[in-house]
C-alpha cells in the first residue's frame, strides 16, 4: 500500500525473527531482494568481507547477528591462516540500553544463528556463541571476544591475517578495532582440550579482543552492535545495487 512500493528493488527487514518469517514470502513474491537483519536465518548467511561476493545472485540474504558481524570476520581470518580450525567460540557483550525488545525476544535465535554461521561462514568445525547484556551505567561500548583452537599455521600468519581483516571491516565500520594485541597459547598433546563432538585436540589457542564503537549518527556511540548490523546491511545493499547497475549496463 505504500506509494512507490513497486519501484523498490531492495528491502531491509530489521523487525524480529518471528516477524520476518511472515514478511519474507510476501517480499519474495513481489520480486524484492531481501536483506534480513533479524536472526531468522532465512537465506544464505552473509558477512561482507568474508563471503558477500559469493552470494551476489541470491534473492535473500541474512546478516546473521550483530555478534556474528563483529566476530565471524576474525574466525575466518584465523581459518585462512591455518590448516584446520577445530573450534571457535565468541562472546558478544553489548550495553543493555542498546538491546531493544526485538533483541531481547530473539536471544535464543541469536545464539543458535551465530553458532551456525561461525561454522558455515567462519569455517570452524564447531562453533559456539554467547551474548551478554551488560547493565553498566554509563553504558559500555560493544565488546567481543573470540577464542579459536586451530592446527597448523604460525602465530605471525594468524596475526597478519587478523590485521588485514580488521582493516577490511573498518572500511564500512570505522569504530571497529582490536582492543588488545592478539594472544596465543600452545595446547600440548599432554593436556589436550576436549571439544564436544570432535574429541581431544591439541594445537594453538588464539584469543582476540574487539571493541565496536558506533558512529553516533542516530544512535549513541555505545550502540556499536546496532551500527555494525546496519553498516553491514548497507554495504550488502550497495553491492547488490552495483551488480544490478552493471548488469543492466552490460
């Protein structure tokens, strides 16, 4: 019923996972390209610096979650520098004030969707996601911690891969940064870690500590979790629009 609806090519849905399940088939039936900012997980998972180019032909894309957008680039950065990425665990800590009713209603979907995307997009054999809503006052900036357990590769290669990926994310989220230097711990065969579903594994544990500061355009700067989702969706929409333009030109 909205004026100009017929001329709209790309629609972003930032409601809730349950609402998107209703919106999705309607928008697809109307020929729209859909970018889902909810954890509904309909359509391929997309994290722009990792796999956007591979999903250009999809009619609907899912932006995973704010925690996924912040941490999966780091998981992938480790994966491309090692022989095997056995396990990746992320902990996303966001200000309680930046978590609205949609986020709070979707906590279960957040953990499930992010865990799946850590595996499917990040490249880990097993993934786990945890979210913390921090009630601190004044509100804290978004903080994310990434733990990985890998085999093969060197500390220098992992460190360099992470630095390159941070620069890639900063291209559309300027407030994205490492909070501390990357930390490493060797897990020896004499004291292997037990990874559920895989078994006992030794190798290299990598710990990555991130901070995401919002631009402060509309939301406060502490709402980096909201900024990184909208920025990732915007980057995706712009890529789709360029592909459409170039295709028409061809």
